[in-house]
């Protein structure tokens, strides 16, 4: 019973797409954090920045592995 095999190329691009969407969410969190100018919201901004950096690092590393070459970010 023949199944199909998914190409690995699309997955790397999916992860970059997810990272781009999370960047938009991060921008919204940044605006909300500074809107009322309260210090309580800075914790949310710092936490979301850390998560965003982690997601981008994983997405870029995954894309580099999917390409099968070790390229720099500028070459991608």
C-alpha cells in the first residue's frame, strides 16, 4: 500500500513561515508592552524576545540542515 513521502524542503520553509508569524506577534506584544508605559509589562516583552530569538535560531538551523549545506545567514 503505497504511501507518499514528503519532501524535507517544504518543512524548512514552514518553520521560517512560523518564525515570521511569531515576529509579527512579537511586534504586537512590544507595542502592547509600551502602550500604558508601565514597568509590569516589560517582563512580558523580555520573555517574548527570548522565545522569538530561540524560534528564529531553530528555524534558521533547520533550514540550513534541510538545504544540506552549511551556509551563512547571508547566503540563505
